[in-house]
């Protein structure tokens, strides 16, 4: 019996499927505009869109992993609380000098600590991180009152900061392998160099 | 593909396209069945992020303390919601506000972060008080046309389901590492407490002294 194969052209099949899908489409109403503090999404994006914040937070996590217990578990618990104190200072518009240079300095110092695998008493390390946490929190807190939904904005940046720490701690797990140690030190060097760049830019050394 | 099969495919695709093309937004008008206000009550807490954070924080705290200490909340939390709702809907009473909510968020977060072993009666009392306040807050936006018993039933059911599920999830999460050398799950829960405490602390500052106090 004579039989032959017939296939509809591919473009026809794509057209048949995609046409109704396009008919169903609705306008996207995304109200989170760049530069405007809205709510949860703006809060999440705030630490992620500031590279100086981002690398410093990841460096905090990595350094905590390098220092080991108790730093590795006290850090993610207490850092957000100390950062919130800085956030409150920012909300209250309390003048805090040298915010941007200190944030850049935090990336430089923490990156250098990671690169050199700096060991120091836990209390001293906690003090250094706490001072930087206040400055980072301040920068977020200044934006909070202008947000459409301050609570959602606050939740967003606290969660994003915590996830950046988690990212750093996860990277720190590479310490189990010798090559991982070298890789982490290399990352610390890159973070410190970026910190240098941001520091120079914040004090006007680079346009 | 034979001609018969390809024709069948084309027919099915055309029918599907026609069906999809005539779809319109789903509008679940349950008013006729009087279930509309039940769902309004159940979903109302999701419209206030204070409710979302406070309910989750309380569930996480109770779950972190274990089933033995937290189980009373399964009854007390929905009961508190019902009492608070009734007091506001009937007598117009209202307790709390943004500052109280922020303080509660901060306190629950600190308790979770510190890993304090709260006794069961204190946890129950805290859960009941919080539920009464949130019940009042949820009743404050009632409209004249709202069916109050259905709305309240929805709210209470949502409270029961949320607190029970969150507690159960946290208990199951903790139980998975019993007897193991590494206890990262407990640390993760305490870190979550740190996040919640930070949010509460900032909102206290915002509502009491920042622009939010105006």
C-alpha cells in the first residue's frame, strides 16, 4: 500500500502554538524603577547593585569560614543585628562621616584578611567587622525612609546581605582542599584590589 | 508522520488555539455562595507584611523549641486571632500599632537568634497576646458589607494552618540533624532569627524616631 510521510513546516507549527500564547499575554506592570526605593525587590537589589557592598559582604563570609568556629556561626547571627544599628543611624539621619571611604576600606581590609588568611583573637575580628557593619547598615538605612514600603525594603536588604554572607561561607568551604585555599586567597587579593580602587574613587583619586 | 496523523495534529492544534484565544481573566465570584468573605479573611493577613513576618517568626520560634513546648500554639494562636477579631469587630477595641509590631518582630527575632529555651507557658502567653493583636489589626479594615463570621473563620483557619505548618516544618528541619556532629540547621535557624531581629530593630527606629513616626 502506498504511504508517504507529510510534515507540516516547522514554522507553521511554531506559529500555531505561539499565536494563542501571544494573544494571552498581558502588559508587564513592573513598578520597581531604577533608583527608586520601592519595596522588597529594591531592598534585595540594594546590596547587590553596589559592588563595594557586595564584595565586602562576601569577604566577611569567607573570612568567617577561615577563622572557623565560633566566628563561622556567630557572624551570620550577629552581623545583621549590628548592621541594623547602622541602619537606624541612617534612618535617623545621624551624620556619619566618611561613609563611602569606610565601605571601600572594608572591602580592602577584609579582602586583605582573606588573602593573607589573617588569624586574630575572635573579639578583635568581631570588633573590626562590627565597625564595618555599622557603615554598611547606614548606607542601606538612609534609603529606607524613602521606600514605598520601608518594612519590605528592610526585609529585602537584610535577606540579601545574609545571602551574600552565606555565599562567602560557602566559598570558604573550599578550604578543605589545598587548591581551594589558594583559590580563596586569590579571591581575597582581587577583593582587596577592588577595595583599593573603590577607596581611591571615593576619596576623589579617580574620577 | 502520516497524512492522517498530521491532520489530527493540525486539528487538535487549531482547536487548542481557538480555546486559548477565547480565554479571559478568571474571576472567582464566590459572593453568590457566601464563600467570598471566607477567602477574604484567609488571605487578608497576606496583605500586611507585618502579619507575614510575625506569624512566620512565631512559628519558627515555637518550632525551634520543639513539639512539646510549641504544641499549645496550635490552639492558642487561632483562638487569640478569634478573640482579637471579635473584640475589634464588636467593641471597636484596638491595641498596638506599627511600633508594637516592630517591637514584637525584634523580640521574636532576638529570642530565636539567642536560642533561649522559653518555657511552654510563656511561649503560649506570648503567642496568644500576639494573636490577639493581629486579630484586632485584621478586623480594623472590615467593611459594612463584609460577612463578619465568614471573614473571621477564614482568618482563624489561615492562622491555624500557617502556625501549624511552619512549626511542623521547623521541627522536621531540626530533627533531621539529631545525633549528627555538625549542627548547621540550628545555626541557620538562629541566623534567621538574627535577620528577623535586624528587621525589627530598624522598624523600631523608623516608627519611633524616623520619618515613619510622623
